[in-house]
C-alpha cells in the first residue's frame, strides 16, 4: 500500500507539475495576472517590480520600467503637485484620481508601505486602476439626471403659469448650463408664413 501511494503521489506531482510551483513563481504569476497596474518601489523611489498592466499604462516594457526612478514616471500624472512623489513613497495616497495620456485616461492611484519584522520601511507598493469607463458612466448618469430635472422644471413652469416669459427664463437657465459662455437667441415660431419674432 505504501509503495502504491508513493507511485500515485509521484505521478500526481509530475502530472500537475506541483514540484515546479514555488512561492516566487506563484507570486510572479499572480502579479502579472492582475488587471490593476502594480509598481513596487524601493526606499530610493526606484521601480523594482512592474506588472504587465503597468507596462500598458506607461506604454513601456517591463525591462524599461524596472530600474526607472519615480521622478521619470511622475510627470505622466496630472494634475501633479510638488508633494506627489513624497506622498506616494510614504504610502499616503488613497484612491487619488489623476489623468494620464494627455487626459485620455483617468486612473485611481493608491500606495502603501511594506515593512519588515522591525516595522522598518522596505518598499512602497503602488496600485493604479484605470477608471476611465467608470468616470464616463458617472458623467452620463449625471447628464441624464440634469436633463430629467430640466424637463421637470420646464413642465412645472408651463403648467403653473400662462406667462411665456417664465417658461423662457427656465429654458434659458437650462441652456446656459449646457452651453456656458455662449450667446443664445430664442425665436418664437408663428403661423405658417409669419416672420419669426425674437423673444430672448
């Protein structure tokens, strides 16, 4: 029975390559499988680990990113502040929003400090999440709410008063919010053949 178990265990290990699974290999595979970009920086602000998503965010290869100082990556984020690098390395950023790629992409950045057994800082972990689609969805929802609110106010103004001026005031206020700093002219449409009359 013992010999049979040994043979079975040996076959299982070889079949599933369990002997090749080490903590280092597992950690590397997990890091590269992450959807969020991951950077691990040493105490001097040098990138020591960059996963596949980080390479895509910065449009650079892993070998190019690793070994790069934070000072060369910081300008990619906007708006940038003088304290950005220090706050990141100190692990003080939490879901901070920045624009990259000239405003085409919005990311959420968080950082925290890794410490040894004596609580001495040894590295900083930086997580970067692409939230462009989420922000776009939020803006679309907000625009929908604003449209619904404007339609409600227009309907309320039209049903609560017979004065055209009151309805136009609400309409113009709504238009001003949609197209600020733009000259707007409102014309009344009369019967067929009648000239348009400017009212605002």
